[in-house]
C-alpha cells in the first residue's frame, strides 16, 4: 500500500518558506502536490497553521471538500468562499479575519514553524464556506481517515 504524500515545490520540509508566500512578499499560497490518496476517499482538506503564535495556534488557511483525485493545488488560490479550479472546494476564515490563505507573518524578531496538513476524509464536510477553525476542525475530527503534514519556517 502506498503512503499518502503531501508536499510543495516551493520549499523542502522543515526549511525556510520563501518570502513570496508570506506577508513580506505576495502573500500567495504555494503550489501543493498530493499523492497516493485512497481510491475510496470522499474529499480532501488542507489546514495551514502556526503552533508557535504567541496567543496559541494561529490558523492561516482552511480549505475543504477538495476532490479526492486532486494531484495538484495550484499556487495562488483565490481568496474566495468557493474555488472553481477545485470543483467548488470551500475556504474558511483565517485568524486574520479573511477568507482563504494568508501567509506566515510572525512578530518581528521571531521565527515560527508552520504546519501544512492534508486530511483524507470519509465524507465531504457539511460546513458552510467562511466558517471558522473550531467548526471546521470539529467536522474534520469526525470524518478524517488519514492525514499527513510537512512544515516550513519563517522569521522576520
């Protein structure tokens, strides 16, 4: 059985995230590659967060109901409730109070680790677009079959 894979061509696991994907640059989402998703998966979800944030884990991106046969999520996903290129996958509100992806932006003088987590779901999430992390996380917890993640760091 193949192992679920999730990566980006923008940086290597555990390495520094290029400025283009952060608040210091274009603040766009990196291209993501997905591999070896089980044939009977119903959907995928992506969560990007910062466990090192001063006020507790800070959510940078909530993306769910991505088609399970997706092999690439293109760079610079639009900040919209639904993502047409991903068959209407939904995005939630990040902790900046905006829809979609917002990149790493730690306090000046700090370097944080950022987690990019892929979830394999047994059913699509019945969560409305624009939802906040607790609602999305509750649905993920109830339907996740498998998950994998990679990390990157960024400092200012």
